[in-house]
C-alpha cells in the first residue's frame, strides 16, 4: 500500500483511543499505550521514531495513520522573548500559536500577528535555534493555542472578531500546534503551561477542544491548562462536568447587560444573568478561582464606579479579575482607545478596595504588533469585499 499523506489525526487520539486502535489492528492494547507515550512524552514525530513497537506496527502506522505537524510559516520574535507562530494546517488554513517564556501567572497570553497573510508558497522563516533561544531549553513557559481559524463571537474590541468566523480545529490540529511550538523552542513538558486564548471561541468547538484536553491531561496536570470563553453557557456542562477540568477564564468586560451587549453581541444570545449562574455552578477545587478577563476601554467601561459594579456582580463567585488595557488598532478599531495609566490604576484599586483579587496584564509583544486582541488573521476585512473566506 502507498503511505497516506501526513495527518494530525494521530496526535489527537487519547491513550485509551490508541489502545482501542491497537486492538483493532490485532495487537495487544499495551502497544497503543507505547505509541501514545512515544508521541506525547518522548516527542516522536514519525512512525519510524516509535522504536518501542515492532517494525510491522510502525509500518502500519506510517501507512494508515501517518503523523503530521502543521508547517511553521512565520516566526515573529519580540524583544521580551515571546515568539508568535504562523502555522499552516493540512488544508492550507493558517492559525496562530504563541510561545511565552516565564511563569504563566504573569504571562500575557493572547499575543498574535497576521499569520494568514503569509503566501501559500512562502518558505518557513528562520526562528529559534534548536533547543530554543540560542540552544538553551526554556524552563517555565506558556503556549497559547487557537481552537478555530477565525471567530464568530464578534467582540467589538477584538480584531479577530471584526474579521469573522472560521472552521473548527480538530483535536489533532490543536495538539499539533502545541507539538510544533514545543519542538521549535526545545521545551519540555515539566515546564509547560497551556492556554486556549488564541483564535476562536473554545466553547464553540467542544468536538475538538475536549478530546485535545484528554490528550493534554495525560501529560500535564489539569491546573496547568486554562480554557477561556466569552460565555457560551450551554457548553459549561460539557467542560465543567468532566472528572478533570481545566482552569476557567471568562471574558466579561462589563458589569451590566447593556454595556456588555454593545461590547460583546454574544450577550444577546447568552445573557449575562445566565452566564453568572453558569460561573457559580462551575466546580472549583480548593485554591482555584475563575479568572474574569476584563478589557479596559477608555470612556466605556473604565471608571471606578464600573469597577465597584463589577465587584458587586461577582459576589458569591470565587473569582479573580485580570484587567487588560485595550491594545489599540487604528485600522480595525478606529476611535477605541486605551485608558491612561492613572485610570487603569484607579480601576484596579477600586476592585482591590472591594475585596476582589485583581491583576493588570501588561501585554507582551507590542513591538511586533502582537498584543492582546490584535490578531488579524486576514489582510483584508471580508465585510468590505462581501466574502468571509477563512483561508
């Protein structure tokens, strides 16, 4: 038989799925465990590298389930050590993933550049040397992953939302992003944290994200994985009802339904009141909190009174607030401004005085037009040309 084209499917199978696959091939299920561990613990990236299993089984993997990673077509390093990756998937679509050195608790995790502006025939650009940053493997680091090739939620302050929806990623494509970035920087699982805060709304893609979590949780503690949502309340049960749950981050951005509906039209479909009920019902282990993400926009939601309203709104919810001053984009977000530093400080102080844990995210990568919410993903607004291609 002729070998199939490399595909991400192999990377999206959990350990139990690999056991079932091995049995379907007529070999003991422990061979499936060996394959899974070779891929996700040892970093094998081809059937030939899975030397734990017999040659006949390696040949079958190569023929029926070849292993493929997305192609790195762009690397955008920032002075702070972050690297933004443009990754081309098997069908030609492009997504972004981001490497950030350091502890995830201080990382700004939504930093992107315009990956889909890369021509299909563009050669991969030079990037970190093997082992990452001059050959030295990173210690603690965070990788931010995309779950879709665009975003249909249409938040008014987010460039990605301005440019429309794309398709869902499969579990293999999601895990493949991670493998490509970790391989490129020479990272190791013991230092890794993962956040789903890239392109797309993870809760609109449970078919891809939940199986990807099954893979990740075999390698990482659940507390080192965070999934962010704009508030797709029907999906809370699917994500929160699992034996192992990721950290939950909720993009709230306003303390009243009217303001939130202007900033986040999804509020009209999934009202704020229902979202708060879903947050109160989210199972939290000891010493864990829900992260409330709050993009601070000058003159719209940045007053101390808005902070006090937010504190009242969050009563009874074990939450911490991550204040994210708007990263401006004059082309896609004309007229929207970042508050001045004094306003930011007064907003955070009002939350703190109300007893709400609060941090202010100082976004990384602004020198590369790569800060939170600036992902473009296309070079032309599809609304201006009557098309919504995600390629």
